[in-house]
């Protein structure tokens, strides 16, 4: 089964019909047969940008297994802090740092994001880059 990392921008575009990227996100979701993987930090950030009913949809999407959410134990915070520090000039946030952590632990590098600038720059511990998936 194909697995892709999902960032906030993709999840928000999918959940907000008024988002200019919504149609592309919805088309991609309809034809993607694999599993999206994200972190609890991305879910929290996405919910901040979504209307209440869209939040419900996002949270319920975890039920069927199409969206897997990885919880971030407090023990990961030093790793996240190191990533935020390493990219202080880019001002990456907690959610983005959590996706770096997820990619390093899972081996997944393909990501759905609108944050092309940051995710083109971020490097994993092994020096590899994220692979940006065109979903628009």
C-alpha cells in the first residue's frame, strides 16, 4: 500500500471548499487508494484553520484507516527542538518539525504540502530530501 505524509496545507485545502486548492485536493483524494500519514501536531494545526463541520470530517477520517495519525510523545520534543533550531532562519513551526521527525522514523519522504519552500529545503538526518507530490 502506498503511504504519503500529509501536511496541514493539503488537509486544509481538502476540508475547505472555499480554498482555491480544494478541487485539486478533492480529485487527488478521490483517486488515491493508499494511506495518508501525519502527526497529531498537524491535526491540531489543521483544525485551527477549518470550520467546525470540516474539523469533524477530518477527525472522522482517521476512523477508516485512510488517515493514520502518529502521536508525538514528549520524549520527541528534544528532537523537534533540534530541528526548529537547525532551521531557525526559515522559522519552521512545531507541526513541520513533527513531520521531519515522522519522516526520519518511518522512512516516508513523499509529502502532500503547499509549503514547497520549506519542504524543499528541509533535510532528513540521512541528508535526503522530502519528495513533493503534485496533487493540484
